[in-house]
C-alpha cells in the first residue's frame, strides 16, 4: 500500500512564560526606549560573572508539545488519536496541516489535506458563508468548477442555507461548525484531519458528522480523527495511537489502544491529586488539589459496591474571592458516554448561600445513593466555572472507579444487563381476575 503520511522523529517545542518579557507589543515608544537602553544592557551583560548566564537561562522555560513521534499512515486508513488534555494531539494535527512548523523531525504527506482543527478554521468573519466556501475551497487547492459541483450539497448538509449570504461573524458557534465541517468533508481532500469536531453542536448534528466521516472512510480516503469520545473513536477507526505529554506511548488496534489509554490514564487508588505543572495558569484563582471516591464507610477506594452509597469529594483552593463559582463533576462510562452531571450549587438554596466564596481551601462533596450503578468502570471529570462567564478549570478524565454488583437487583439471573444504570425499583404485581 502507498504511504499517505510519514512522520519521523517529530518534535515541537514552545517557549513558555512569554508574558514575562519586557515588551509584548511593538509600540513605537517601546522600540525607542529599547534602542536607547541597548548600550547599557550590553555593558551590563559584559560585566556579569561567567556563571550568571547559566542563572538567567534557567528562567527561559521551554516545553516539548511533541517529542520523537514517529508513525506511518497508509492511504485509505482511518487512524484515531487519543490522549489527555495537553498530550499533544492538536499540536500534531497542526503540524500535519502545515499550520505550524516542527522544531525537528520530518513529515511527508502524499495528497491534498483538508483540516478542521477549530471551529471555522480558515474562515474570514467579514465574508459571507458563500464567499467563505469558495475561499476555503481555493485554499485547499480546489478548482472553481469542483466547488460549484459540491456547493448545494455542502449548504444542505450544514443547514445554514437561509443565512448563506450573511457574514459568518454573525453566525452562532454551532452554525460556524456546521459550515466548516461541511466544507472540510465535502471538498474531497485525499487526507481529512479532524480535531474534536463533536465538541460543539447538537446531538442531531453530531450524528450527521459521524455518519459523514463514516462515508468518507468508506470512500478510501485517509482520515486522522482526534476525539475524547471513545465511542466515536471505536466506531470510526480500526487503529489508534495514544499520546501522553508529547510522546507516543503505543499504536495498535483501536480497542487495545482505547483500553490502554483508559487504564493507564486513570488513577487506580480512588484518589487523584494535581501537581503544580498540571494546572494551567489560566485557572487562577482556582487551584484544584485532589479528587476522591469514598465508600459507605468513608474509606478512599478504587472499587465500590452498587448496593452501598459512595461519596465524591473535590478539594480545591481559591487564591482570591470568586462570585458565582460552581464546582461539579461529569460521570461517564469508560467509552465516553455521559451518565449524568452534577454541580454543588444546583439547588437554588445552595446557589444563594455560596454565591460568593472567599479566598481559602474548600471541599465540595456529594453522596451518590446506593442501588444506582450497573457493573463496570466509570470515569469522573471535574469542572469549575462561573456559568456564562468563565471556565476556570476542567479535567475530563480525572479519575476512574469500578462498581461491583454483588447483591444488586437481578443478580440471581446470570445474565448481563445493558446500560450504565441498574436502579432498584419498586414493583407491584396485582391480580386483576
């Protein structure tokens, strides 16, 4: 088979802490001051002791978003890419799409690449939907006749025909995504690169996206697909690679890769703590400390019984006061299917009582009742935000725990029960005749 993509020893390095540099903007005033003080800085640097350079260099921090990544993708192959937030997935796709240059290593691509890296990538906000379709198609190397042939199909798929002559800056994020995905998927590039396309959009549109991507794969085109939705990864791909902190941990059949990712990426002790380097600076003043699962006796555990209640604790610190903060979790199956979501201020009374939180250390905890879960392993993601204002912190795969169904309803029948929930419901049997 012909190799469509070949990646060899790929590395991408970024400098962090750029905000600490003296001039962040090229203003004329700053340029003039910089020019006047340059001789003074030069003389000062010459007078420094020899080891002072090493002391300064230690503050110039770098991070490797990708490091020594190598793999091949054959023509017509659909490859999934999974990993935690910050693993390097989006950086990899940006390098493959020629959005950013690698620091080292080589990338060889055979064929035309169509990419959907972010909502509305390649769109100009001042142009109409129609104009953006033609412009984006031209960027992808399409001829005008080819775009016109697919134009009606793209508009119909995106469901924005009524607004096709409206500047896209007036589109909602969902409309933006519909049109962007329609262009990327319908203009028939040999290689389609998609980054978390299901992050925006309603359920119906998500199903359409998955269906269209399935059609693209069946047509023999090469697809690279990044998603946190393990069900979508399992459905659309046959092979997947697992990234962690810029390194490729493994490549294999999708089921094996997903199992490896889910098992190695989760804490196995019933508790997850965040190191300082794992918390983005943008999370301030919110700082996560730890997440715990406790059984009915208050012990931190990795496995609970479905017939007993369990407690979820999220410990965090506020470096300054916050208004409107809500802290909660997402419960999901290990394939990324959401079961339910809950926040500590869902009750109006709790929202009013904790509308403003002073600086300090907090623990938000809730009790999940007994007789609710089915057998299996479940994931907990955490979220701290002010609704409609700002998201402070989010970790979609913070912790995992297992559920044992010994003594649960229906266990006297040796048959599996479908679904993530196995509630104990009250039944009555009345004889009518």
